């Protein structure tokens, strides 16, 4: 079975070639899936896509007309796929879990870096500037962290926070952790010193951090987002930072990241004024959707994706099929 593998990066190719995939031939493509790149899937029975590929209704119809039978997402999230339109037309599979610790640890790494000014200290000492002025942070011990979303990643992040001696408040529509204090979003916003997002993106969580929720937060709150960019209204975030309501922001994802993240634009002018302004802020730390990027996570993603495809080939149905709730 031939699979069109879109948005290929060197680490993708390396990890998938390490995993045994008898009977599967990957056609590695650097282009992202869109209506314009759809012809690249010609002659393939399936496509393998990532977070910034587009599988809207038009693309899905195009894939079906070409004889493509399934979409294998090599990620957990599927907000870039029109699941309702795909129902009954094409099988959509994803990787529900790979390494929750990879994302949770990255969230804490960003938080520590931001609060203790590690990135600024690193740049200073490389210039032999050993001054400590402006590098003051705060203890995590005894602080309150609000965690929105307590799935595998959220739970892993909570465990890390507890190791620092932090008080944890959590919000989830479907509470699943017995040893966590669940509360309302309003209480979480008003009492948290740090807020970390670990929930999926859907109609209920879109812009869960916006002008109204920011108004309810403590002055100096730190916001961490390693989940999906559109959970945070970037314009409202920027205003909150300018007004000194938000003390710091750690962003591994961004609402309009599709045309920017995973690519090198160091020699270009960035047209996105909001992102450019956020990056210019001294209390904003941005990484480009890097949280998943560990050897363990890449191997698990490749292994599960291949297992999903192999199950489909064997006629066992769609393993890890995305279903409409």
C-alpha cells in the first residue's frame, strides 16, 4: 500500500524508517496537504498528515475522488480535519497518545526558563555580562497552578507541579483524576498564579483565554500553552501583556502558526504583526510547536501510525479511528 506522507521533516523520515512497515510504502513529500497539493496523492491509497496540513471538506472530497481510503494523522489533535464531512466517506485515524511526558516536561521547561530568566542569563553570560539585575524570578513552591484539561498530558504536568510543592486547581468537562481539586473556570482564573492549557481545541475551548477570562485573572499571572494555538486569543493576550495584567506567557503554539511554524524565516520579514509583537516582548517565550519533539515521542508516533495503517490493510477496521462525539 502506497501512502502519501505530507509535510515531511528529516526527523519524521528518520523515525518512520526506523519502524518496521512491511507492506507499506511511504511517499515522503515536503509539501503540506491542501487543495493545491492534492494531486501529489495520486496513486496512493492513503495519506499521512500532521497538525498544519489541511483536510477540509474540499480536500476530503478530492481525496475520495482519487481513491484515497484513509487519512492517518501522526498526532493526537484533529482539529485540522473536517471529521463530520469525513464520516462515512474516508477513515480518519490518529495517535491518541505517544509521550505525554514530552509535552508536560516541555511546558515545565518553558515555565522555569521564563520565570527564572534562564534564557536571558544564557545570553548575558555569553557576552561575559555577569550582572544579576533584572533576573529575579519567584519560587514555584506554594504557588497555585491552574490546569485546564486533565488528560494524559495534563495529568503528567500536574504530577510535575506537585513535585515542586505547588497547589493544583484543575478544570475539565470530564474530570478523570481522583487526586486533583477540580473547580470552575472562574475560580481557576481568579486564584491561579500560573495557568497551563492541556485541553483539545473544539467549539467549547476556542479562545478559552480571551479578554473576559484575562480580566478575571490575578495581576502577574503566567500563561502556558503547549496544546493548540486557538485556545488563546492572541490579540487579547498581547493587550493583557501590554496592560501588565499578564506577567509572562510561554507559547509553544500560536493561533496563526500554520504558515510559519516548522519553517526557517530568519531571513524574511514576518507579516504577522501580533506574533512579531509577542516575540519582541521581554516576558514572552515562544517555541515553534516543539513540545512533542523527543526521540521517545517520535518513535511512539511512528509505531502507532504504522500499526493504524497495518490494521486497516489487514481488514481489522480503523485502529484509533476518530469518531464524532
